[in-house]
C-alpha cells in the first residue's frame, strides 16, 4: 500500500477505497487472462501499477477537473489507458475500441467483473467506426497509447473528437521530426498541438511524453482514410524520410 500511495501522491490524485479495490481486481484479471490472450508483458505487480495504472492516468489527469466527459480509447488492447480512466472518473463515459475481438471480449468481461458501468467495449477499426454518425465528432477526448506513429494516431483519433475537444497521444521518446509530421497532419485534420508534456515515470524514471492536441475545426469527411492507408501513406510525412516507428509504451 505504501508503494501505491507514493505513486498517487506523485500523480496528484488519490483513489478512494472502491477504486483501490477495482485496481487490485483489474491486476488479478489481467494476469489471469494474460496466458490466454497475451495481453501484456508487464506482470510484476509494482511495474503494473507504475506502467499501466499510473501511466494511463498521467496522460488524462489534466482533464480530470472536467465533469461528464465522453472519452474514447482507440486501440485499447488490454484496456489501457481507458479502463483506469473509467475507474478514476465514474462520472465520465469511456468507450474502449479495439479491432481484436478476443481483447474486446476480455475488456467487456472485465468491466462487468469490476462493476464499471460508465464504460463500454466495441470491436472495430477506427478507420471505419469514425465514419459512423453516432461516433463522428462525438467525443470530448480521445486517448491513444502505443498504437502507431503520432501522425497516424492523429488521423485515427481526431475524427472522433468534437470541435473544442482534445486528444492525448501517449509516447515514449519524442523527436523533432515527429513533431513536424504531427503538426502537418493536424493542419489537415482541423487540430493543433497544444502541449508536449515530457515527464519521467516515478520509479523506473523511464522517459514519457504525452502530446495534447486541440480540435479547432471540423475535419474533412475523407479522414480517416480506409484501413491500411494511414499507415502506408502517413499524413504529414516528410518526403524522403521513413515513417516514425511505433513506440513501445
């Protein structure tokens, strides 16, 4: 408990007893499901708290003062960062989107086991779901963690976000070239880079960056492009440069 308390103090947010219980149960469920579904390489308890729970919340904590937020976690995988966010903010609505049906099944069963009623899991590709009327520019916040290069993540995420809303891209290291490509992509997607938040994880001291985007104008209906195109032909990519690789997070 002392370890967890020190992490929460570093974050500037404290879970109540029910949220602490849900985090404990989430860890147990992820470990139990890991052998079947290969959910995560992080299985050590303290590492899980730092690199899954703390890290997931660190990217969204600046939005916690906002009430009744609708958020979407794109490429949720085992449920990060969306599950911890849904637990931390029971007044928010969180949609956890992933294209792998088995992982979506795990998320759905985990939500039920934890008694989390303010979140749902959906199986589908961002390139398709973002064109549905009930999801297009419908969310206050999009979060994407370890999904693709930043400019690709912007194309996946920003079409879901309302004008005036935002997106958070969770990254490891961050390079100038990535920032240039992301800015070029945002210009085509009706958005701008609002903040590049650099920090270290509190125990391992691993470097992280959260890139905050503001949606300033409606995006063109053509985005996101059909499945495969955002990765094969990244929006905003500099000519003669290889696309920035996905960063493990």
